């Protein structure tokens, strides 16, 4: 079976459009675009006859896998501006790997989606409100030591693995709370998306290795044909989003990020109520 048999031309066009939007958002805000990809991927897979609950899991896994490519493209652009705090990446990456693997290997399948959606929605809305208030963190507050960073990374990796997002919706507010400038927080979040995606995707493949009823071309919960198309588009657009981020002033970037957070919160709360 050829590639076009797995993905008809109309579906390829839809996935390319998704990848363009997700890649630009990844570069602009340091997020993986999963909150955009997951609902649309769920809809697409459902229309192709995949059972509803399985479609959600495959959408989450495929979304997370695309974040690996998007983050690599985005972080190169941010690194060129000297914006990535690599010491923070080294401190948080071990915890992120552990948390992402635990989530991807099956924890997300055991927890009720409505509860997760409610908690995430409230937390993201709180983070957006804090950004809009513009309340400065205590001048003495800094990033925690290596144990604190590893602990924070494990939580971020676990949350990201549960919803198929890159973790920027948590890591960016956390770093700005610790007096990391917003441009550096966005750039560093993009770098943290790489270990998040590696660990979670490995967990999704392990957790769904003998998965019944998956589409042709799927490996575990991962739908490879869609991954290829979305990754091509997102890798192309991520550097453009990164350049746009560095062209904006801090106030504009905070307001834009807060608006995106409110949109994510509204979606998650809607999923909680609808569920």
C-alpha cells in the first residue's frame, strides 16, 4: 500500500495546514502545538473509522511525535539569537524524560479525561491571568537548584505526555515566575520540547505495541503517515514563528501568550463539561 493510499490528497492538504499552524505556534510561543493538533487529529481519525477513544489516544501520540521535529527546528532559530538557557535545559531534562515516559507508557489511558481537562483548564487560565496582571515576581526568586529543576521537569513531562503537548503551557509560566525573561523562557521551552517528545513517544509506542483496531501505518498509538506530513509543514514554519517572537517586545509577547493560554483553557474546560 502506497503513501497516497494511506492518506488521500484531501487529507494530506488538511494535515499540511495543521502542521503550518502548529509549527508557527511552536516557534512563537515555545509550545508544541499539541492543543491545536489533538482535537483536529481526533476528528480526522474518527472520520476514518477509528473508534472514538482510540482516536484520541492516537491523536495525542501523533501530536507529541511531531513536537520532536518542530522543537528541533524551533530551537535552532532561538539558539541563533542566543536565547536558550542551556543550563536550565540540562537541569530539567532528566526529570522531563522520566515524567514523559511514565505518562506515555500508559498513565494517560488510566486517568479520566474529564478530570484532567478540568485541572488543566483551571491551571492554564490562572497562568494566563498572572501574565496579564503583569505582577512582577519577587526580585530574589530564581530557578531552583538541580533537584528542584528535576522535580519541576518530571511534572512538566508527565503533564505534557498526558495531553500530547510540548509542555510550554507549563514551563513558560514556571520560568517567568522564576524571573527568567519571557524571550528566554519561550526559547528554553522549545528546547525542553525535545526530551518531552522523545520520552512520551517512546512510551506511546510501548503502551500500544499490540494495539488492536489501529489504522494501517500505525506503530503503537503513533500514526506514522500523518506524522510525516505534519512534521514537514511544522519544521518549515517553526523558524518563522521564532523570528516573529524575537521581533515582538516583551509586553506584546506576554499578551499574545496570555490570549493563547485562555484559548487553551477554554478548550480544556469545554472538554471537561462535554465529557
